[in-house]
C-alpha cells in the first residue's frame, strides 16, 4: 500500500514496530555488519568508503556513520535506503515484524487520502497480473507469446521474476473475471484495466498482447504495458495504462522497486528511456537500471533518484530523438545538482539492439562502464549535424559548448574543454576565453542552477569546545524535557545554541515535547531533514553524566555565552574597521563603546 502526504499512524503501533525491529537485524538485510566490541560496523551505504566507519549500536538502537555523518534508527534507515516516506517505512517494517497496519488505522489528510477505491484498484491489478501470467505460462493461448519471449532471450526465471503475462484476444475475458471477483466495473474502468462503451457495457483495454506489469516504489502493480505479437504489427506496438488514481506516469520509475538494492550497492543508477531497455539490460546483468514510462523525466522522478544516488548514468537510444531526450534529461538532472554521465550508444542503436549485436559483456564494458562526462556529451551533441566548413556552424558549436561550460564547471574542466575547442575549431584559446568570461558573467547574473535548501551554519569555524558544549546540552535535552524548558527561560531563548542547525533541532524539540514524553527514537522519525537527524544521533551517542546533568548543562551554557560574546566582539571589530575606511567617525565611536562594554562583560564571566 502506497501512503502519500501527511499521515499519522497511532503512536502505539509505531512504538510496537520500532521495538520489534532490531536495528542490527534490519540493517543486516541491506549490508554486511561485523561485530567489534559492543557495536557493529560496516561500509556506509550512503557514501563510498574503503574502511568501515558505519557504526550500529544495539544498546541505543541507532546507527551513525563517522565518515559522512548519516545517522538515525531502524525506521529512518529504511526511509533513507529505500527512498520512501515515514508511513511507508512503518508499514514495511510492520509487515516484517508481523504487525498488520490496516489503512483504516491511518489518519491521512483528505487531499492525500489512500481511499478504499484505490485499495480495490491495487487488488484488481494484482489479480490481473496473476491472471495474465498464468495464461502465458500454463495455457495453449499463451504459447505463441511465450515462444516469442524465449526467442528474445527471456528465460523462464526472468519471466516469473517480472511476472510477464499474456492477454487473450477476447474482448471481455478480464472484464467478466473482475466482475465475478466482486470488483465494480466502473472502478475498474477508472483504474485503466477496462474501457466503458457508450451503452454502459465494458470491454478489456488489453487484448492479444504480451503484458508487462508496472509497479510502484513498493512493488505493487499499478498499471501495464502491452506489446503486440509480431503477427499484429498493424496495431500500436505498445499500449500503456492511462494515468489513474494509482498510476501517474510523471512519478513512476519502472523497476525502481527491484533496482533499489543494486542502486545503493553501486552508488549509481542507470536511467533508461523505456522499460524494455531496462529488461534488456537486466538480461545482460545490469540490475541498477530504471526507466520513465512514456514521458520525459520530471521533477518527481529526479526527487526519487536523488534520494537513492547522486551519480546518474543516462543510457537512452542512440538515434537523434534519443540524443535530444538525453539532453533534456541531463539538463534537468544538472539543475538538481546531481552528478551526470552519459552512455552513448553508436549507430542509432537502442540497448536491446546493441546487446543483440555486440553481446552483454561488451554492453557492460563499452557502454555502461565507459560513460562520457556531462560536458563531453554536450560537445558531442552540439557537434552533431554541423559542418565545420562553414563559419556559422563553428561559431554556433563553440557558443553552445561555452554556454554549458559557463553554467557549472571546475577550473580543470574549463581549461580542458577550452583547449579542446581551440584545437577543433582553430579559434585561439584567448578568443574562446574572452567569450567564456562574458557568458560566465551572464550566468552569475541570472543563475539557472537550482540550489538545494540547506541549513546555513554560522560563517565561522566552530571550535572543539563549542562542538562539545552544544552536544552536551542537546544530549541532556533528549533525555530530560525539563532541560529544554530551563534553557528556554534563560538568555537567547529562541536561539540558545551558536549553530543554526542546533537551534533548528531545539525548535523541533520544543514542539515535540508539547505532545510527547522524552523519546529520542520517536523524535528522530519526526525530523524530515537528514542533517538534523545527524545532529540528534551525534548528541544521543555522546557520553554524558546523568548524575551531573544540571552542572554539565550550566557549564556548557556558560561556555557558549562566552563564545557568543567573543563572536560579537569579532563582528564589532570588523564593523569598526569598515567604518574607519569610510571615515564614519560617529559610527566608529559608537562601535568602540559597544566593544568596551562587551569586553568588560566577558571579563566578569
């Protein structure tokens, strides 16, 4: 069951799921852990590393990576590793622990409610998938379709794994069966399985086609793509389910439910143009590939991909239409601050054709594992169709490459590609650099790169003392709500910490304690920002003395007050220097007075 939007699962169910999901057992299903002392260690699945720095504590039931800072509990781990929402993680771990979570127990905002109608649509699609699959493997009607698939290299194991099926040529075979199963045919029409006639009767949408189930992120069938048999070429080659309450082309990525573990392991995703490309790649042994469903890449697709991997390798068809689609997808992913490479297929081939012609091994070695850098692809794309015998083509080519280079490139990339442009076009590097700098200024004035929101830290380096003091205070806050309220009544009530991110956690914690008792496990699951969860995990694993709670908090707050004044003194000093430069002597005198007063205050501490 897919749960979207803001959902509230009863607290007792969440606690039951969390308490019955041992974090070591859960994480061990995704990666290898080795016990060292009281904790377990492994290679962090969220960033590349050679030496294990990912630690899992059985006592505290939390994990923390000392390399990238990732941290949380079993629920947040599943959220991050699977790229799913909190309610989905609770449901997933609930199923694992044998705790049934019925949709009637979820209180979801009306605009995002998972209705009983949608649940029935999902059930009907699962039924249809099983029916089509049975027809393919176990009936004479499906023999021709089965023979075609086997001739295209589909093994029986793969057919079963992807639940590929066959739809009968009959106009009402599925409609009759759905009605016998108790499904309302008007709902089935709304789901896309069948179509309503003007006279009020219904007929099957898919007839005499090889059926490929389309699944959502949780592996539930939400639609189909039907391919005609070679004997019916006069019809459209592929027929896809229309958008419905359970199927949205702008959101679904084919094979994401199966590819997710491989994506995490490889730390990259192969983005393909169509689902048949993904299946061809799977036959060749590429298991971290996904594809859009008959639509261009969308913001929703990008959001899902970014939660799984920063490295994207685009592998679209090698014809002109495929190259143009690659350019659009690469541009969008570039705007999302993702690392992009492009695997270019030669001679206008698609992945299936290439594999059939050159073999699986060469596809992996020469295409998938030998992609072009983003800017190298831009050069390749810009060069297509241009004749360097004409000056206009040379100038247009150079301009197109420089426009992309000016948007986002390192000094090394800039030098490399400008040198290449000079060699290709016989234009001097000096002239190309001049044009580049003009375009760079334009790009700065009107940036097109989307900057992801971050919690801005203070513009100064935090000392070890500040790190320790802030973690001590937050560690005690997580265990004792009274510490939060005591700090709130003191100085700097809205921002008791020096770092903005810690103050953000403080605000969340205030809201949490209005309705809950101290429970940092539950608090962790309410923090959407991964950066804030890291801070909470760091504090939760920090060694403190509960018997000396008041003394430790008081000492740490006093230290932060001194550090705050030191920072204010530094800012006053800088402001005074600026005032002197502009000969604003009145302001200089006023700043000097403030500086002396703060110095006096610091000495009295």
